[in-house]
């Protein structure tokens, strides 16, 4: 039996997009790609714990955690504010023909995608079972429960689409 998954997505914009974009694109020029056959992402991607000490990346993760805590406050009904930890973080660079197969991020609690470099007609982040897509826009982030199945359709453009992604645990 297939059960449709429906959930509110947190979609927002990061106020320091330009500084982060410059930093990440510079870092990516020096980064080795992980072989494509070891991931659902069929594009260039970094290792799963990429740049853990970089201040601009730490600031992005902290900002998203802050927004996640506010948006999903229903998860904290008893008034307790549990720590949220970014367990891993990576970059994806989609060139023409690249895509990501349908997958989820279980056993994590929440996951996110951040559109660092893109055009509005690039491939969306598509939630497979709900049929909902989030169009790319530089500086936009999407936070979602990690059990939601999602994918990225084939990149049809010559210019690259760069995203940052990560997974969160709520420490209960």
C-alpha cells in the first residue's frame, strides 16, 4: 500500500546569499568530487561533512536551525527546546544531464536544500509523493521532514545549478 506524504515545507530566504555564494563557489573550485555511483545524486557532489569549520557555512546552518525551530514549534509542545544538530552537510553541482534519484534522508529528523547558484528555469526540488515542486531561486532554502521522498529532475541547461544540503537530528 502506498501512502501519500503531505507535510508543511519551510521555505525561506537567507539574507547573506551573496557573501555565501562567493565563498562556496571559491571553495568548490578546490574540491574533489565523490564518484557518482555512491549516491542518489547523479552530479558532482562533495563529501558528506564538507567544510565543517567554515564560518560562512556555519552561519548558514545556524540560521536554518533557528528558522526550523520557529516553524516546526509544534514538535516542541511541552515547552522544551531540544538542541538541533546538523549531522552532515554537502554541496551538489548539477551540469546539463545531471539529476538526483528519488530518495529520503531517514534516519534524520529534518533535511534541507539551499539554492546557491541557479536560474529560475533550472530543475526544481520535487517531492515525489505529494507532487509538489519548489522552484529554484538563489538564496532560497527548503527545510522538510527527512522521511519525505524527493528528487531533482534532469538539468536541461548548460549553466550549472549549485545547491547545499544537510541533515539535522533533534537531540531528545
